[in-house]
C-alpha cells in the first residue's frame, strides 16, 4: 500500500513517517525542501499550492493522510490559504486520482469555529472533505505534545523558571504525538465504523486536565513546582500585544489564539472517541511529559 502524506516534515508528520517506516509502509511525502533519504519514503518536491506536485503525490496512492495545515500566523489570511485552499487542492487531486481513502487531521478548535479564525478555517476544511464524495475520516486532536513540538515547548520553558501563566479556569484534553500517529495509520484501511466519521481522540483521562493540573504536570516532568497564575482574557490580550511587539511575526501568543485559549471546555467528547477495537491510547501522559522534557533537554531546547 502506498500512502500519500502532506505535512510530513512537521511535528505530527515526522512521528507518522517514523511509525510508518517501522511498519514497512510505503509513503509518498510532500516537501518544500530537500530531505535526506528515508527508508520507505519517496519525497515529492512541492507544496499545497503546487497542483502538479499534488498530482504526483496522490497518483496511484491507496490513501491520503492530510496533515499539513497552518496552526499560527500573524495574518488570518494565512489560515485561509493553508487550511482552506490547501485542503481544497489536496481533495481535488485525490478526487481526480480516485484515491480510495482520505484521512484528514483537523483540530478540536473546529468544534467552536466562532472563537477563532484558526478554528473557523479548520471547520471550513472539514466541510470540504465531507462534501468531497471520498471515503473520508476526520480526526480532531486536542492539544498534541511530544518530541519536536514547538507549541507546548513554551509551557515547558516557563515551568523551568517556576511560573506557568494559564488561561482562566477550564479543562482540556491531551494526546501524545505517537498515539495520534498510530491512530492515523490505523484509520487508513476502510471500515464501516470509521468511514465518514469524525473522531476526537485523547489520552484517556476522564474529563481531561484542568489548566492548573496540566501546568503542575509539566512542572513535575521538569522536577519543578511552578506557580500557576490564571490570567483573564483582557490580560492575555495585552500579553499577546506585548508578544507581537517583542517577537513580531514569530509571536506565539496571538489575539486569535487568545480567542480559543480562554474557552473553558476543550475536553474531547467521549462518544466521538475512535472505536476501542481499532485504537486506544498507549502513552501515559505523565510518562509522556517526562520523556518530552528529556528530549527537549537532550536537543538543547530547554
């Protein structure tokens, strides 16, 4: 089986490729930059706006796993170009090539599209996939953590210094990147209980993690007991403006992110978990956080 993958060089994509290689899967992966040779991987130069590259990517593929997307951008137009137009281009290429299976990595933020441009763009992309006529499955991960992640790295850096500011009181689910990668590959074969379904996978923790619990857990992974102040939405908006002033287009906290960060409920819906006979989380979150902290240290990120 040949699986076409977008976003293969990103955080989730790298974990997916490593797992696929271990399973002996043949992967055809889209890349914007020259990549080193990897067993079982055929690199296809191009991006989501290169129609010829997408044709080469999906040609004679048995499945597409569409991981690529824009998570953060200083200009909301970036969400439209990456998440909506990019998804449309991949869907059109898959339809034209008559690809039998399509797995799309969305986001839990798509559940509340009114809160952010990011969530709205992911919901729009979901609609494009569901209207495509393909045999599709949509996965809405919650907060993803693990080696190579640069988003939650910010929380680890703060915990190292003993203070982790968090949004107002609320709860959220988590998933380790390796568990997510296992799910994506498990969804490739078409089954009656997964086709045209939307899934919200998590680490299995009932009712998710409170913001304070998560901050304390990250501190524990680093051998710290951080102070965890809860910042109001107006305060986070001021911090976002300060981050913009200090880091410009590289700012991690944007006004758009504040929109969904301050929502009190990002816990995955139990009835939307994947079938237990197909997939269950294997990485215990405290162990996963500790191993992630170890990886960050070894790579000099902390």
